[in-house]
C-alpha cells in the first residue's frame, strides 16, 4: 500500500471507531479481516496512524476546526508527524486509493490555525472532566505533562537477573537497537519510530529462555522501590499476569516466600507459564476458589505486601490512547473503592517493621496521595517511608532521579515528561 492509501485506510478505521463505538484494537482487527491483502507492514503503519490520531484527537480536531475522522487525521499529520501543508496535500491528491484533495478551508486551517488559544484539555488532548484532577497535581504544567503522556512509548524490557546479566542481554539484543534504560539498572529500551512495528521480542532466544520480559521502566522502578529482599515473606496481592511478581522474585534471588494472588482469577491465567519460563521456584500462586479469602492464614507475618492497585490507568495513555477517551467519571469512583478495600485487606497481613508498597499506574491525586492520606488517618501504626530513602536503591542514579521525579509527603510520582517512563505512583508504608 502507498502512504496515501494508508491514510485512507486510517480514516476508515477511525470512522468505524466513531460509528460503532468500538475499541481501536477491535476496529483495526475488523479492518484487517476485511482487507486481507494488506501486509503486516501496512497494518502496522495504519495502526500507527490511528493511534497517533487518538493521541492527538482533541488538538487535531481543533486545528482543523472540524471533528471528523478526516479532519483529525489531517491535524495529526501537522501536530504529531510535523508535515507541512504541501506535504499533506501531496498525500491527499485524490488519486486511486488516496484521500480527496484538500479543500480551501482545510488548507487555510493547516496554514494559519495554531493551539495558542486552545483550552488546556484541547492542547493537552484529554477529556474536559479530567482537567480539575490534572490541575490538582500538575497545576500550570498539566498541558506539558499531558502532551508527554500523548507521545508514543518506547518498548522497555526487564532483564531477569535470575538467569542473565543486563550487559549480556543488551549485547544479544543490540540488533533490535536495545540500549540501557536511563534509570533502571536492569532495563533495556528499544525506541520505535512512528510507523515501526514492534520487534518480535517473543521469538527472541533471550525471551524464550526467560532472560528478559517486556516491562515499562516505570514498572521496573516501582518494583525496585518496594525493597524486596532475599529471605523475606512477600505477598503480591494484585498479581494479575505476574509482571511485578517476576520482578519481585528476581529481587529475592529465589530465597524466601513469595505469594501471588488476585481477586480476579482470570487475570492470573498467564502467571504460571511466566514463572516457569523465568525460573522462579519460590512463588506460591493462590487462585481464588469461592468466597474464602486466599490469604486468611496470614496474620501479621508478612515482611512486605505489594499492592499493584486497580486504577484508571491514566499513566499508561502513551500505550493505550484509546482508553482516555473511553474513560468516564464513574470509573474513577469504582477504582477508588477497590483501592480502599485492598489497602484495608493488606494492613493486618504486615508484621511489625514490615512494609506495604502501594503502587498505581495513575497520575490522579484521588487514587494516589489522597488514598495514602486516608489510610494513614485510619491506621496510626503506619508511616510513609521518606521518598529519598525509597529512591536510594538506585545508588549512583538516585540523586538525578530525585531531581526528576515528583516527590510528596505521600510518595513519588513518575511521569513521561519528567522521568521518561509511564506514569507511576509509589508509596512505601512501614508498620511501627
């Protein structure tokens, strides 16, 4: 397919998303099924266009002064792909499979309109109802922070130190452009271009043998900040597919007791195979069976309870831009209730001197700082471990990271703008 034909296809997919109100991945899959002639490179290119439009949905529509799939695509080409009007016009020439030529109004908008007078939600590309929440944490920086959350994320990998060393895996994956991550001592990063396909990591020998896992650097750091140590009893209460469970196991060096569980047993389905591939032998996966609490035998004996809390996922918009436009205010209230419940379940599991690591992939204060403040008000036996102490596990990079990350009395907040990671909040609570 020509670049122009890919634009036409992207407009079709965007129209499917609008008219059928389906997630972007579903619309792309349906389009691919109906157009089997499109190769993998074409499908990746079309997906890249669609997701870039979703990242810049509000600002692109504002730039073209029209909220249609075509207008949003044209605006994105200017704002995200940085094409000038003539370059866009060359792609939209009305030839076979190409979009119709630019109208006078479209050309004028591309030539003259800017985001100078746009509102914060438009310039930052997020729903209006989220503006007070983002203003509460970022203030006047919320547009810049949101713009960074609208950029394309790199592919980050975590080296499994139970099986390999970062230097060796980095050399092995050099052909994919893998380089050390800025902060995580066990991370590798592959930067992807706008139309690039994700490299076939799952087919690489290092992945097959369990030496490497796909994990954002922010998630790697969140695991490191828990301070899990060999010989401890560690509980991962919201283990899901096991990303942080695997990281905790590597930190424990196979020594001690690691319990992984999740209220939703469907989320746990992949964890068994992943633990086996990673060479983890000290993990006890507890799948819920009926109404009984899987942790009912644990009474104030855990050294560390990790809560990778259910949240709105606002910190992962780079990877899932569709989610921010599908999110509704009611979802925030539901997540806050879930977080409160899991924190209350965790408190009695921790022994004196033990810790709770509360983690979200959200940037919203109601899910982060306010949750910790509420918990502390009701549990006087817990206190927040100072952020500088939490960050100290990064050794020689701790000072630089401390200057980049957002610190508060309740914990640390990583963001794409400041740390180059997904948005993650981490609070380490110690029981006296």
